[in-house]
């Protein structure tokens, strides 16, 4: 589903974000990218959804070489992947329903599809009945659930999560992790960047560890260390 | 498809209302710029009424009495052609009564009283003379000769009637054209800035749109529509101003004494509509261009 081949990415001429990274993620996998801040986890996610382009090497997503993709095709690549962030990136002027509907609206989905899909995904993330709230009326965990609902409402092949539990207390983070696990069970490939030891150790999934841009460990059923 | 169009218009309208002060500034500037463009065109046209008989370097017009015989006309023609060192005989033009009457309709467009006194029968015909010489004194001395020929009613010299107006007209045209161009650029700049601000205010939204796979065109179109609407509203405002200005001017000029020439400085209403149409197009284009530049440059937020 995702393959990196000898990918190097630098910011400016000095900072090496990722150095010669190669790995393969099969369809339906759940992968943790771990390592301290600045080790290149977020950069890898940004390379996968083509927010960044590598300096050397290739990034493949669903059989497509992402680097060769013309800019005009990038939106269609991104429709295959959902994104979840540490800071949720919800639109404060829109309700829960509107935030989720927005993701469908801007890719041109007709209204009746939106009206059908949004309640289903709200139910999935456990927010049924809160569709008319605004983000600032929700707890952090609930806001993250909205953001996951928005990422998943289009049934993407891949879910990219960048520190999704970073702003949450452990109990709430656990809830988010079980939600991501549930989404993974539906066949969606999940790649999650984190430095949260607890969630990695509790899940026992594949772990790719980065240190200053270099992959130092790639282990099935790994722990954080 | 309908969902997309509805979306674009909804977003355009929301953004339009959100930035009301900037939007008002952009609209007002484009309105003033376009008003100047329109005024330039109208002034140009009004002067042309006065200058139409002097088009093409004509320096002297020999008016022939309406009751002149063909022999007298032939004699005048011959006399003019007999000075080929002073006069460009290839460009010598004779307008018969019908042609002169057509011309008079334009000259006296704002002076219906005088025009009603003229008919294709009682109007003089005319020779239009283009000189070769640069020396106005030579042309003037020729005019004295022609005046004494039988059948000649009068000889008019551009020097006396036309040069002041011509110079004035060129000056006014240059000044208004430069001013309106500068203002037009300012208007495009202001629209650009308004759209840029609108996009900056919504950068989080745009970021989310890009991440969930909205195409750049989908993101861009509402902003471009917003700019287009600003330019168009500016144009509509300026059309109103232009209409008011023209009505006031036409009414004011009607009070002048006939025959002073000032009363010719009006434009036909068909021309006014054409100018308004052009202004609407320029306004819409300026808005679309300003916002398109902004939308392309600031999409990478």
C-alpha cells in the first residue's frame, strides 16, 4: 500500500529530516512511527500525502509513484487518505456535522450522500447526538473523534495520524487508540507517528523507529523501548 | 455539479460579507477608475463631433454656395488644383450636399435648432483641403484668393477654429487616460489585496480542503467569483455615475447659445450604452484578474 525506497528529504541545505529511508506497508497494516521530536516521523507522513517531495528516492502509494504525480492529480491521491493531527485542525465556525460534511462537500459529493454518510461515521466514533455542537463545546478527546470521523468519512484506503494522542490524557488517548484500531479492522491501513510509549506498548503492532532521520529499527509487534 | 456551483456561490457570498470594509474600498476604487475610463471615452467622442470635419489633416474648408452652378464648382476645383506645391491634390476631397448634410448631423447633434434649419438642398457643399506646406501663412493667403471666387460662400481655416479644441482634446485625453489607467491598476491591486486577505482569513479552511483532496480550482473559484463580483459592482456604480454625469452635461449644454460649438459636445445615447457595456466588461475582467493572481499565489498556505 505504501512503499518508501531510499528516500532522503532535507529542509534547506543543512537539516536532514529523513535519510535513506526504505520500508513497505502492506494493505491493512497498523504501523507506528516512533522517535523523539525532530526525528523525521512527521516528514514521512508529509511525504506520503505529497505535502513534501523527497530529494532522492521514491514514494509509492497504492501502486502509484507519488513523486511522478502531476500537481493536478494530487487532490485525487489525497482522497484515498485521511489525516488526523495532534491539534485536530477542526474549523471552529462549523458544527460537528458541518466539519465532517465539509470533507465530502469539497470533493463534490452530492448532498444526499453527505446526509447519509455523516450520521454513520458519527455513530462509529461515538458522537451521535452531538452533531450540532461546535468544536469549542467539546472535550479534547471528542474533538479528536470529530477529526477522525472527518478523516474516515470518505472511507480512505489509508489513515495517516500525526501524534493523535499528543494533547490527550492517557484514558482519553486509549479511547482514541481503540477507535483507530476499529478503523484498522475495517481494512484501512493506519500509519501513526507518536512518541507516546504507553499506546505503542499497549498495542503491540509493527514499530518503525527513527533517530535523526534514519530508520534504526523496524519490528513486528514491537514496543517503544 | 449543481452542488458544486451552489457551494461556490455560497462561499463567495459569505466571504464577500465577511470583509465588508475592504470590499467596499475595492469596489469604490474600481468604480472611480472605471468612471474615469468612461468619461474619457465620452469626452473623446464629444470632441470628435466638433472635429469630425477636420479629420485627416484637413487645414482649410472651402464652402460652396448651395446655388452654385456646376461650372462654378468646376472652376473652384480647378483653382485649388492649380497650387500643387502648397496643396496635396491627391487628398483633395469634395463633399456634395448630401455628404455635407450627413456631416452636419454630427456637428449639430446637440443643436437641433440649427440642424432643423438645414436641409440637403440649402446646405453648402464643401472642398476639404489638405496642405503640403508647413507654412500657415501660405495657406491663409490661398484662402483669401478662394474667398473671392464666384460661388464660394466662405473659407474656414483649421488654424482659426480647430487648433485650440484639438490641442485641448489631446491634452484632456492624455490626462484622463493616464489617470484612469493608474486608477485601474490600483483597483486591480485592491481587489488582489482583498482576496489575499480573504484567503489568509480562511487559511485553516483551505489547509483542510487541500488535505481532504479538494482540487485547487474548487478552492479558487469562490475567491475568483468574489473578485469578479467586486469589479462588476464597481462597474455598475460607475455606469450609474456616468449616466448621471452625462445627463447633467447634456442638459447643461442645451442651454448654451447655438452655434458656439459647445452644444456639439454631447454623445448619442447609443454610444453611452456601448461605453457602459465596455465598462462592465473591463470591471469584471479587472476583478477576475486581480483575484486570479491572488488565488494562484496564495493557495500554498
